[in-house]
């Protein structure tokens, strides 16, 4: 009986125990990094001539993921509060269409059209937040309705025909380079950095985590969960609008379609990085890891010349496995913290 505490103490002081303890405590961050590392190593060996592991290809990965990164920044804010936004892809599509519509049909200067579309997308995000919080509707249902509204508006403005004129500022952000670096990558990095600063170093950022972690406790502490959630959904709308405008400039046209995958991809990327769907856990660094996983996976599958008819299935299976690993890791990390307490 007297040896048990001694044995337990020796186990706690062992290197093996400490390594396991560190892994359990930081499992939420370690698991996505391991997933990313495995994918990079695999595609580096599987691609022909090592084409995958090159500076030029990584720039391509970053460029392809840049628009998704902007949208995912807004998604991070929304998920951290324990809400969800299903309308982001439709709002992105509508913002691009609206900017081109104002430019082509009403002769509005490109910069003003760009800003106007961004403001409208932000307003739609505000409507999502207002209806969700003030009328106490689940954000799932509110944003599902907004998804239909935004898609319908885009179809109405285009009448099924694409606009081939886009604001010059959108074209610059989407296609031009600053030196050898695509401006779209710089724009995405700026948005991610601002998002990280807000979540980490501001009072509003702390409120986001408090509301997502325990809404009732936040209310007892004097934090208005209604205002915080409403502002988070507004940010989600504004980032969706900005992503849509830049993507319109990148492809050089605006039409009511082509954004269908962005909603699922952005939410998947954020969750893949370790941000919890239930709120209060995660952040922009996790989102960046998730974006890299998503970008490396899509780029790598193209590099190994996978049958195009199997690519979607393989992508879905790999994402499902990664999500299961990350969710399980989040559970391990939570149990470890509870054990320490």
C-alpha cells in the first residue's frame, strides 16, 4: 500500500509519461500538424520528379487557398461563438455579381462598386446576426434562409448570364503581383493576421472565447452574448463578401454559380485545424494549419494524376479521417485538462 504513491510518482517523472502528457494536453494542435506533415511527405514522394516539394508549387498552394483563407477567417469567428453560417458562399457569389452589376448596368466607378458590394455583404451578415440573436432562431436555419436569398439575388441580377467586367481593384487583388508575390496571398495574410490580433489581444476576442466556451457564464460575467454573436456573424458576412469580390477579380467574371464548394471547404478547413464546432476552442493559427491541409491535399491529388472521377471521393475520405482524428484529439485534450483540474 505504501509503494503505490512512490510508483505513481516515478511514472509521473518518467520521460515517457511526460511526452504522453504533453501530447494529450496539446493534442488539438499536434494532430493537425501531424496530418499536414504526413500529407506533405506522402505527396513529396508520390509526385513525379519531386515536383510537389518545390517553392513554386507551394506558392501555387498558397495562391489557391488565399480566397478560402479570407472566408475562413470569418468562419473562425462564427464557430468560436458556437454558431454556424451556411450562407457565406452565396453571399460571396452575390457580392461579386453585385459589384459587376453596378459597374456594367449603372456605370458606377469600380472602386465604389467594390466598396458598395462589400458593405452589402456586411449588412447581410448583420441581418444573420440580428435574426439569430434577437428572434432566437438557430443560426443554422437563419443562414440557410439567407443562403437562398443571396443566391436568388445573384440569379436575378445576372438573369443567368455572366458579367465579364469586374472592378479594377478586384482584378488587382485577384491577379496582380507585388514583386514576385501574388497580391492575393498578401491580402489573405493581412486578413489572417488582423483576425489573430483581434482574437488574441482585444477584449472582443476574449468575449468571443467566453461566449463560445460557456454562454451562461459569460452572461453572468457581464458579457452580452447577443452582441458578441451578432458581431461575429457580421464579420462572417463581411469576410465572405471580400472573398467573393477578390475571387471574382481572380477569375475575371461574375456569375451566379461556381461558389458552391466554398462554404463546405471553409468550414472543413477551420475544423480540420482544430477549431471546435461547439465554440470556445481554436483560433486563427489552427485555421492556417487547416487551410494548408486543404491546399496540400487538393494540390497533391492533382500532382499524382489521380483519376478525376475518383478525386472527390478520395478527398472526402481523407478529410473524414482527418476530421475524426482531430475531433478525437480535441476530446483527449479536454479530458487531460479536466484531469489536471
